[in-house]
């Protein structure tokens, strides 16, 4: 499988200058802006190094003064099969990012890293891959809505990619994007934080994912932004984890790389927020198995492959 490519944004202009989610505290930042900027640069360098060490490619674009949350490119767009559907933000503080991301994506297109760039229709609010997460083993999108993205935006992105999309309603402003509380893992498991979802959202999730594939994050895991993780093959890159979560994931065969992302958590973002995966394809030759490779598991996998073949003919 080709190495993934991730887009990151240089944090030279990162700061916590406003509050649009409960994690943000501009007063705390203003007490030591120079020290926190230095810490942010170190955290960013460590994250980029961790991605490269795990075999990923990293593309870095420049930050822009006055757009501090540009460092969270997961919110820039939904990217699949060479197409990028650009985000439209709810808050004015982040709407200033839209033209900068668009210019950056035109540059990626000129270099052949994207094939097309598409815009959302009027009235649609949709904040990129943070609220529209691809689950490769299942071949579907999980889409968050409520605090930031609306149903119009969700439906527009779903129509653009014409892939099965499962809508999950989010319950709180604290977990304002799906990626803050939900992470599909390459082996088919879902790491998620139940209190972030409405009862209907939890029912939608549990109707599609077997209980042994659901990994519940604790309050501590969520507060550490460990659910906001980057995962491919057997790699998981996340903020510093508690011992219990580390043990649960390593027992399932994952290799964890933990990065101190404390400066960015002050703005309500972690490893997934700080990355946008490019060059992702909706079809893969050998998807990770959802079931054991014996007995009933083999029968289920064979039936799934047959169904997929029939759908694509």
C-alpha cells in the first residue's frame, strides 16, 4: 500500500487569540505568548518527525498572520480520489482561512497532488475532514453534524463523493467536530467517546459496528485529545496517552507514537486536526479485515468482497 501523504501548516502564526470552543483560553495564552509559541514549534516538529518516521510523506504550507487556526488543516476540505471539496466554516474567526486554503489547494493541484477542487453550495456549512471521516475497512464515511457542520453541508459532501455516509449527531460544543471524539482504526475498531454523541448518534454507531470493535475512550482520554489521532496500517500517532489506553491499543497490535501536543490542545486540536490526508483512495486492494481470518470470519469477508464487486460493476 502506498505511503500516506499528510498536509500540515507551519505554526509560525499560531496562537489562542479568541474563544470559539470551550478549550480555548486567550488569557492563558497571553500570559506567556513567546514561550507557548516556542513550545508549539517544537510540538509541530515532533509531529512531522513522527509521521515521517512511520513512513508517511509530509507536505507543509505556510501559515498566515491573523488566521491562527490555519494549523488545523483537517478542517480545510474533504479529500478523496484526487478531489477536494472545500470547507465552509461556521465562525467568522475561521472563515478568514477559506481563501488561504483555496490558494494552497490550487498550488497542490498545479503540482499534481490534487485533480479537482470543488466548492460547497450556499447555505452549506461543513468543516472538512474533521466532520467527514473515511472508514477504509468499511468503505464508508462517518459524518458529524450539529455544533459546526449542518445537515445541508453533510448532504452536499455525501453527494459529491457518492459513498455511503453515516450521519452522527454531536451533542456538545466541547466535542465540536467528529474527529475530537471518534477515530476509525485500520483494523476495523472504532475509538470513540460516548458522551460526545446524542442518543440517536450512538444508536447509529452501534447498529453498524460490533461491540467487540468499539473501544470506549474515558474522560481522561478525551481531555488528552487522544481520540483525535492519525492512524494507518498498524501505526497510531496521537497526543500523550494514559497508561490504560496505551495498553488497550497495543494489545490489539497497534504501534503507538505519542507526541506532546499541549500547545495545540489549548486551541482544541490534536494530531488528526493538525493533518489532512491527501492522495487517499476510496478503493484499496487489501482492506484490513473486520473479522478473524478463520471460519465464519472468512465467509463474511468473502461475501463482502462479492458484494463490493457487484456494486462496482
